[in-house]
C-alpha cells in the first residue's frame, strides 16, 4: 500500500443569485453566478517526497515490527518521487499487520467545503482480507470515509486519485488517518 500527495483543502464555491431587478421583462428571472469564495485554502498538505514528517504519528497494533515507512522513490515510485508505504509481506509468514499513519490536527472549522485528496496504490497479492481504511476525526470520533478491500487499485505508474468530501466532519482539530490491515505477514 503506497501513499503520496495528500491534501486536505477547501475549494472555491459558487452560489446562485436570482436577479429580480429587471421588471421590464415581466416574470423573467435572470440567474447569475456569484462567487462566494474564490481562494483555495490548504489546511494540511503533505507529499511525502523526502520523509514521513515527525508531526505524523505511526501506530503499530499488529504482530510485525514493520509499520508505515518511507521510500525515496528510486526503486519504485508512484509519481517519480518518495512516498509513504506499508508492506505486510516484509513481516514474514505468521505475522499480522495493523498500522496507522495519522496526520497532525488542522483547524477546518471556518471552511465552507473541505475536501480530502490523495493518490495511492493498493496492491493485494492474495485472497487475504487486506484493507485500507481512510478516516477523519470530526472532533469527537473517527469517521470512515473510504474502505478498500479486494482487488488492486491504481498502479506504480498510475496511482489512483481520490477526492472525498469531508465537510460534515470539519472542526478545530480535524485529522486524517490511513490504516492498513493484513492478516498475512
């Protein structure tokens, strides 16, 4: 499971405004696009090009000592640069992997819309029930926004890109976590 180009951001929004000022055209309504917010604000952005930053937390609840690691992208790569990854095969036979990579907190409470965007490659070598769970912290609990099991998604040369609307979870201490579980080491 490889991960690169994570972005938690707010995008510009548009709203409809109905203009009733032109009474010369009785009962005809003009719809105008009015920009409500025009700037994209990045609350959290990490590309993992050079490392997994110390501000990110790695938790290992499996039986293997292997956890989320960083790869410089020279032997394999998602976009030609470094990336964070979890490799359940590295633990060896008989081990289990349950590792979480958690972002630092970001204050998204003032945002109108919040999107979680990331690129990833999920590679399932067997029929073992591996899973990738992407969750956001809504201020009181973790909310699952994406669950991946089964077939591969993305590829080394073409990672999958997801944009998830996490506006409902916005808060003063929003976090994102990526949890990879595998019963086979």
